């Protein structure tokens, strides 16, 4: 289904990438390093079988997962992914990155993640609904507004969240909107949620560009992935005066040195479900994407995209990680040696979970904010988080990723230390 692929079992795994990141931050944690193994072990993991009667009457079985990595700072938070390559290793890593992400931006959550190994586009809507409802029932003991709050991810959307919320509510005998976030607005969703992750990429990129002496106006931007995250980040940079010169998705890679018309491309994509065939840019090879001259790169597709080989030839000054785990640790080293600043995923793409937090708060209070108020709150929170990480990087003379992990791990491990171990 996807031309964009990520590394899974059999080579470099997402979980091993995460463990390397923890190994790198451990020397900075001082007395808290005594507790660092907490971060190397998920709190609990659930694998479920999901039998599904297909529309033709046949029975198929799908494998589903929900992992809660760490709950020291609050209930679990993390998306539900429907994708053919979902496996336990990947879900563990994604849940761990959610732990780091929530702590890095100081949200009162722990990290969790879930998914089903399925191609959602191969199912009818009724099959997808039955799959979702059975999966929700299977993980219902794990989730809850004070326990673990799912959200959309790759292959899922607001409609899937509505099915999850309804199934959970039916089984509990009352409507419980706060069990998931990313819901439709009329079912307790939040204004601004759909575009929040891409907006967060822009906010963090704006702050780092300002501190790096890079003018956004006139800057060349390349975007990998043109879904909710990539398209919104591209639009905001374009509105700020940048030129989006290259865009890659699962169907093709487009290039236009003068800047791609994003309005026209979005209209084409809405009609065709892909960017392939758009006439307003040249088609280049997928590998040529990594040779494009640019100031800002936004990987906003899947994990495991920036390899050592890609890092060695990139022509950019800033990498904004809109996706989770797009850069391998060895590629990080290459980028650092070349003076390329990487704004790590755990801060850069935290806009989604930030507005998910706002949605959860609004659901708990049954009082809802305007989109303008939500955007202002997110801008303030994410700017403060980015400045804190930037200052920590200069204080410790380390990368922004290491600095983000220092900030996050200190918060997580302090909570673990002060809560203690039960029984002692």
C-alpha cells in the first residue's frame, strides 16, 4: 500500500532506536539515573485477537495491541494506528515516545499507544466499524478517561474515535466522551485538533529558525508526507513567506523550484487521494527528494526515514520531525557533525497531544473554548517547551534531542522516585 516504508523487525527496530536514545541521555541524569531502567520497560502490554465477520460472510482474524509504557505522571495517552506493518515492537516504541513527548511539553500524562495490523483501505466502512468496536471491547479494561486515553493516528480518524467512544460508553451504561480524543466536534471533540500537529511543527520551527538566524521568508521547505501534519505545516510556512519546493507522499515525489501551489495541490489531492498526477510540479524520483536544496526539511510520514546515507547528503539547515522516530541515532550523529539542527519529534510534533489534552480538559469540564483561544494556548505552551529545550541544549552543550530527553526524563524519573515502589 505504501511506497514510504519504515524499518521493522528483521533489521533496525523502532524499539531499539528508542533504547539507544535512552542510553544517550542516561549520563546526564545524575542521581536520577538509578531509576533509568524504568524507561526501558513498558508498564504493560496487551495483545488481542479480533475476529471479524466480513461482508461476504467469511471470518478473518486480526491482531491488535495496546501498550502503556509509563503512567508515573498521569493516565496513558497515545494514538491508535491501523496499518499492515503494525507489530508489538513498533507499538512499544511509539508508546515510549509518547511518554517522553508528554513530559517534554509538561502535560500531565504518561505514554501509551495502540494499533491493529490491518490495511484499513481494504475494508468496507461496515467492516472497519465492526473491527473497531471489537478491538475497543477487547482493550476496554485498559482504557478510560483517568486510565488511558486513545486518539487517532495513522489509518484512523475522528469517525473511528466516535465508534470507540460509543462502544466504551455502551459497555459502561453512560456517555463518556473523555475516553478518547480526536472525536468529531459535535461529540465532544475540540476545535483546532485536526490541524494541531502541523501547527506545532510550524511553531517549533519558527522558534528554532529565529534562534538560528534563519529567515522563514524566502526559505525553501521540503515536506515528506502530505497528510494532516505535512499539509498544515507546509501551509503555515507558505503563509509565512517560505517556498515549499518539494513534497513526497506514498504515490509520488513532486518538485518545483519556484514553490508548489499548495491550494491547487490540496484540491487535487482531495479529489484523487494522492499527489501523483498533479500538473503544477515536476515528478522526480523518490531518492532524489533527499538531494533537493532547501533550508527546512519536514519528515511527516512514518518512522525510519532519515538513514545515515540520507543524512550524509541532505542539503538543509533544520530538520523538523513531524513524524515519530523518522531519524536513526547514527543519522542524528551525521546531521550534528554537519551542523544541521534537528528539532526532535517529542517536541516538534507535540501539537496534537497538546490539543488532545485541551480536548480532554474540555470534556471533563463540559465547557468548550474557541479555536482562537485553543491556538493561543497551544502557541504559548509549545513555545515555552521549545525555549526550555533550547536553553537546556546550550546549558549541557548537547543536541536538541538529547536536551528534550533530559527535560522529559528528569520529570518522569522524579515522579517515579517520589512515588516510590509498591510494595517497598
